[in-house]
C-alpha cells in the first residue's frame, strides 16, 4: 500500500507570519510616537536669574539625588518685583524730599549726615533682602519629584518635596489684568505625601507648568507598567 502524505496547512502559517509582522509594525509605530522621556532629553543653557527655565543645565540643590534631572526651575514672575522696586525708589528719594522741609534742621550737620547715611543703609538692606527672597524662593520640578524651597532669611529656609507619583491633582489659577497680560499665575498641586498641598505662586506660563506635570505623571505610570521604576 502506498504511503499517504497529508500536506500541512501552510495557509495558517503564512497568516500567522503576517499577523506577527503586523503586530511588530504596530509596536514599532507605537514606540516612534511615544515621546522621549525627560531624563533622556538634552539639557539647555539657562539664565541664572530667569523665572522659567525648561531642562536647565547645571542646576543643583541640596537634596538632589544622583542621576536626578531638573525639568523645570521656577520663580515668581519678574513683574511681581515692581512693588518692592517702586518702594525702594521712594525710600531713596525720601531724604531729598525731606531736605525741602525744615524737619531735621534742628539737628547738627554731623547728625544729619549720619541719619541720612543710616537711612540709605536701611534702604539698601531692604533691596538686598527683597532680591534674595525672590531669587532663592524657587519651585523645582525634576523627573522624580516636585521641590518647594521657601527662603525665609539667610539662616533659615524650608525645603518640601513630593514624588511625581504622589501627585493627585493640579489646578491652575490665572486672574486679573496683569496675570492675563504677562501670562503668569498660581499652580496648586494636591499630593498624597506628607505635605498635601504645594503652591507655585505667581509663576510664568502656569498652563505649561501643569502640562509638563501631567506628562511627567504619564511617564511615571508608563515606567511603572514597564517595571522600570527603581
């Protein structure tokens, strides 16, 4: 009796190959569309006195971890400094205005000189303290967490942080003519960390800040799904 050979269903094998090829192509397209993680993006040069810096190069702070990448560095919008600058100008002009009135004429000339010199020293100290308060009160967003640095004075400051995956809600508040014209406002961040609420006050481009925080949250969830969270 002649042997009977049954041919294998090559059609199913070809269909399987086509399906695998389609899935590989789909996976490659998905990888191409996926945005580059912030940790892998190139850092940019920045102005040390800027109020909004995206991916700044060389930024360091006390509690920064090894390998942690700074995504945003924020300060209050420069327009908020006009109040103390205007007050400092008035304080500087005060002795000249008082010279027009016989208010301190009863003092000897030496005492008047010392009084005016002391006043200008107070004015200079006020300007210096106001600038330091603006410069060192910063909000930092890294690829791992948000950091709020509150500078009280030269000998005291408070640093609070929360991991990105602890962020629960982000609210943007922009109100008034000045904030609308100069594009700055407040960003309120609700977290599940020890400090439940972070406030980024009067920062430039608040909507962009909220968008970047949302992208970081999505990126953190993606890393968790892929098992890449350390």
